[in-house]
């Protein structure tokens, strides 16, 4: 029972979910991550350190099921890995594999609609009106946005607009990317900087409220592992702050305030005089997630990973109403994060092999 056994298999059938219930109860799935951590640790600082992991996949430790405490186990068992050249190198490697397999890749084009005829997806329509026909459609966009904006409501029995609006969404993200004209040798690859409060901060982020000045930050310094990512004598960073998504805040009013507060915290706690050493700097906020990634409400990780939105209860990898439409990525099973997203691709492989066994059309299926 766990990530290794269940992350790469479909949860499209309720009976399969029921089979996991005894193990889930034994593991205490009815507790939150915070409740689970609190049982074993007394020090408030340790409780924070050992309960913050759900934020890595868009969850609030005070409402996310304790099953997500397995993130600790995964990191301890297999380590934390980083591709040389950054995450972009991983994308390039996958793109190279696709090219080698003869896949036609079209970049810089936006899908405006998934065409549905007689209960099946028959292709996609681009913004310029071009129709690309398909026997099967695999979507790696946010399922909530896709259902609501790319598939006409008359075709949707399961995921109606009303149901999508009732879902709990992950928090938004403010990400500041910057390079410095000096190196900060004492800073590790990964650093978490806690704010003064914890539960109050998370309630403000997930339950409504303003961004505020009390932020918790994750600082990423990839040059600690891969110095080639910055010129000699210089450093590259990004810093991430969990913030409310667009359901709760107007980013036009607070963006500059958040940026300055993030830099204040970095200067006072880990990167002295960083403002004086900035050589390049740009940011990405929930508005960008909504516009560039078409994420519903600009959520950083699609829907939140609470129990009633996990496994069978999450967006299915094979659409319930269309048996030849598939979803891959953070919004579907098993969830967000690089391991989860790549595992969801493995789920699609299982489904395609299963579905292609029932048809004479073998060409669209993997070997």
C-alpha cells in the first residue's frame, strides 16, 4: 500500500477504491497531516517542519489527509533529485523522446475547444479555427478549466459548472526568479523560511483573507548543485510564497507589496543585501497561472488534495462521460508535483493499453 503500488494505476472504478479502504483506515487517513504530526512531536517548530509537505502539492496541512505524510517517506527512501540543467532539461529530454518516436509537435498554439460528437471526443479546435481530428484526445491542461471552458456544457453530465465551482482549489503561488552578481555560498539548494505564524497564515491562504506581510517562503538555489546554471561568480534563485488564489484576492493591488515583502524577508534572514546584487529579476503570480497555464482561479496545483478530492474522487484519468478523452497532470490522479505528474502519464499508458485491446486500431497505442 502506498505511492509505489498505487500512484501509477487508474482509480476509475469505485470498487477499486473500496479495496483500499482497510489500508487507508489502518494508516489513519481520517486524520489530517497536522493531527498525525502532532501525535508524535511536541515541539512546535518540529511540528511545522514535519507537516509543511502538503504545500508541495497544493494542500493545507490542517485539512489534507495524513496519507500525504508519505512524502517524507518517499524523500527518505529514494532521496530528492535534481536534473542537471534544471527542470527544463527534463522537458527537453521528453521532447527529444517524442521527436524520436515520430510525434508531430506543434508549439505556440492554443486549443479553444475539444470537439465532442455522439459522446466521443473527435478532435480539438485551435484558436484560429483549425480542426485537428483524433481517435483519442489526451489533455495535460487543468481539468477544471478544460471541462468548464473547452467542452460545451450540453455534453457534460458528470462535471457540470456547478460541481466544478463547488470544488476546493489549491492555493496560489507568487514566484520571484532572480540572479545575483555575487554568490551566496552558504545557502543550500533548498531552504524553507517560516513566517511568524503557521496555522493563521494557512487559514488566511486557504480560507480567505488578504495576503498580508507574514509570509512563509521556499528558496531554491539550483546553483548549489549545478553551478553551470549561472555565469562564473554569480548565482541563480527562485523564491516561492504560498498566497491566496484568485477566488480571494485582486493581484493588481498587492503584487508590488508582496514582491517587496519577499525581498525584505530574504535580506533579513538568508541573503544579505540581495537588492544591491540583483542582476535580473522577474516574477510570476496567480494571474499568470490563470492566463498562461489556464489554471482555474490561478491555482498553483489545480484542486486541493483533500480526501474527497483524491484517488477515485479526483478528476479521472479517463473522462467519465467520454471514453476516449484522457487527462494527465496535476489535476488528476495521483496529483501534483513532478513525481505525481509523471506517474499520471504512466496511468494513461495503462488505460491506452487496456482500451486498445478492445479495438482493431492498434496504431494510436504504445508498443
